[in-house]
């Protein structure tokens, strides 16, 4: 009512003014009404969130819903171990209301920049939410850990909690919504973890050997009872020597392992060398499928979500190593032939 009275008084002054004054006053009156009746941008604009990896971005979108606008720096096929920020990345990171990165030395080439940015902006290393007691120590560097905690939904739940805390701190008035969204999402993670245990247990125990391009599946192996061998180390920056290739060929032949796996973010050159080496000893090994290790699938697809990424990996591994798994995954959402 007060707004309407003010507007009427302004119109009265307009009517008794000169033409030039009328035009200016009318503009001010309409502007005043528009500003007063419109919610502030701070209340309506979504939080601008920048996440380094697709997995973090996906969780932020699920938890944040319509209250966030999330940009992932690293898309499908991008290796976070070697990724360096671009000029457009730096601009986006500097403008963001919140920056979410993994930590645990995953974004090795970006770490120095992100730590400096944290001195003046909200920057949160969400992977470090996983307790040290649950982390796998790095074999070569004291005080460092395997960063690939997303390979197990149960561990990823701790990361989702940290993302929820970070979003709630940035937008306290939406905290209740974020917590509710996170709770539903963690229910999905728990169901995915049960599915993974069931289908992976269907693989005959002697065949539970997972050979991949780099050592990204350590948490997976520990959680589900698989021996995991990566040709390269925890980082794709490490090199695979001839002795390592030879040892893995001997393992494949002696254990009669029939499938090895390529990764979406790593060259398949070393995997092909394993297959050729085994063939030279009279043992046939095939590529059991492409796994998502450090990045998810194509945006807009089920495999382009965290749930779809893990569902794809679990289903592919179980089927290739002799287990029983539905061809379209946990809920029938996997791509046909995927």
C-alpha cells in the first residue's frame, strides 16, 4: 500500500510539471516501482559454482538443484592428473561464488593456483572429507594418498556431505533444501553400492583380477575383493617400464585372465602391449571394455552422471570377467551395447 501511495504522489507531481521534467519523473517512478516489486538478485540468482572434475560437478548439481549453476572444468576424456588451468578457467574460478576441487593431489598441476585462490575466495577441497583412516597411502610419497576415492559409492558419500556443507555455507537460507537433496542422493549411492557388491561377487574368485591402464581402482579392489593391477602408477604422469609389462603378461597367462580394460582418459597403447604379449605365449586376452576412471561419460547421458559412471564400470567388469550382470545395469539405464 505504501508503494502505491508513493507512486500516486509522484504521478501528481508529474502532471503539474514541465514536459521535460515529466519524462524524467515518469522514468524514475516506473523504475522505483520495478525495483521495489522485484526480488533482489542476491535472493534469486543461483550460486555460481565451479568444480574441477565432472564427478564433483554432478554431485553439486544434484545437491544444489535449481539454486546452483555449476561449471565443470574437466569434461569427458580429460585427465585431471595432467590438466592445467586455461585463461577462461582462471576467469571462471575468480568469478565463482564457490570453487569445489578434489584435492589429495589429484589436480597436481592446478594445486598451487587453487591454494592461492583459497586465500581470498571460498575454495573447498572436497575429496579430503574422506577420513585419513579410510584412505590408501601413496607407495612412493609420504603423507600423500590415492585420490581415486570416487570409485566406491560409500566413500563418495563423505564427499557429498562436504559439498553439502560448502553449499550451505555459501547460501545458508537454502541449507535445509541442500541437506534433503543430499540425503536422497546418498540413498541412491547406498543402493548402487549394494548392486556393485552383488554383481561383482558373481565373478569366480580366481578371475577377480582387474588389469587397467593406470592404478585408479585401488579403493574399488579393497571394497569388492579384487586384485587390481595398473600398468602405470596412481598418476598417469608415471611411466610403465618393460619389466612391468612383462610381469603383467605373466600374471595374465598364469591366472588365465581373459580380459583387460582400457580407460576413457588414458591411451590404450600399454593395454595393447599386454594383449600382444599374452598372445605371444599362446593365451588370448581381449579388451573387456572401456572404464571411466578419472572422468565420466558424455554429458546428458546416464554414463555422464556419477551413478551411471560407477554402474557402467561395475557392470562391465563383472560381465567381462565371467560374472552375471544385467546388460543395462542396475536400473536398466545403461546405453545399449555399453
